[in-house]
């Protein structure tokens, strides 16, 4: 059993998530860089963006597939260097 178990999770308040300006400016087809952590970065193309700009589908470069990113995941989305 977990030492620090959260009881009554369904009664906990939801935390509001607000995407930053970079996330709000994303459009389908944009070329981007995704910084997962310092030193870990990959390129891709925006496939879809939710209407509130909190989630983005990205087709990763190099045939690595498509991934869903949420603004609370702790990743940075940057414009692709030309």
C-alpha cells in the first residue's frame, strides 16, 4: 500500500491549466521543435491543436510517429529554426 495515498480524489478541486503564448500561436502545419528536457529535443510538424490550445498532436520527424502533448506535460514547443 502506498505511504502517501490521496483519499477522496474525486473531491479534490481541478487545477486550471493555461497554455503560454507559444502554445496559443500554434496552427496546423507549423514546423516546431519539442524540448522534452534540457538536451533532449526533436523536430516535428503540428498535426492538430485543440480549440483551447491546451493539447497539440505532433508528427515527429524521422518517422517516429505522432504524439499528443499537453501544456501541463512540462515540455516546451519552440518555432523551428529556419
